C-alpha cells in the first residue's frame, strides 16, 4: 500500500471508530508514545494556551476515558475531510491535515459539545505500521 493510502486508512479507521463508538478500533491508531494537546477553544492558535489533559498514551486509561465518553454522549454527526497528507523525505514520518465537524449531545436537556475545526495529525512508521504520535485539538482558521 502506498504510504499516502496507509495514512488515509488510519484517518478513515479513526473516523469509523468515532462513528461506531468502537474503543478498540480507536486505540489501534495510536503509537505508545502518543500525546494529544487540546486548545481551550477553537481560536486558541497560540500553543502557550494548550493543555496536555490526558498525558502520554496508556491503552487502559485512555480506553476507560473513551468508554465513558461513548457511554454518556450521543453522536449527532461526525464529518471529516482530509485536506492534505505529506510524508517526510525518508518516508518514515507523515502529517495529515483533517477538517472535523463532530457534534455530540452531552445530556438529556440537549446540551452539545461541538468539535469543529482543523486538526494536524502526526504519524510515524514504527515496526512496519503507521501510528499516530500526536494531534492538535480542532482549531478554526
């Protein structure tokens, strides 16, 4: 599989995981050294404001967080579009720019959590498999 197609497959697999609330599938895209930074809001372009709220990837801890998220929220829609994929000259690192529009209903009164914006996902070729090493939370530009 050409490298760009392999990266797109990971993006698509992650999207399927969110769509189906499949924790195991979601965890399958992450590298053991994955970190995920979150801006406090979609216009927080200055990284000095970002937070590492869940720390380094830990399948058990992250899995429990996603199980709780999926159990307590209703997915209204999850639209994602790949804007760009670029591989390093050595073809062992990649970035993907993905626009997301994910809307969750978070309680019975209709409150919502809307993930809307552009993300940058970073990947590494590790032991023959591509894995996500980091991602920024959704930002609007």
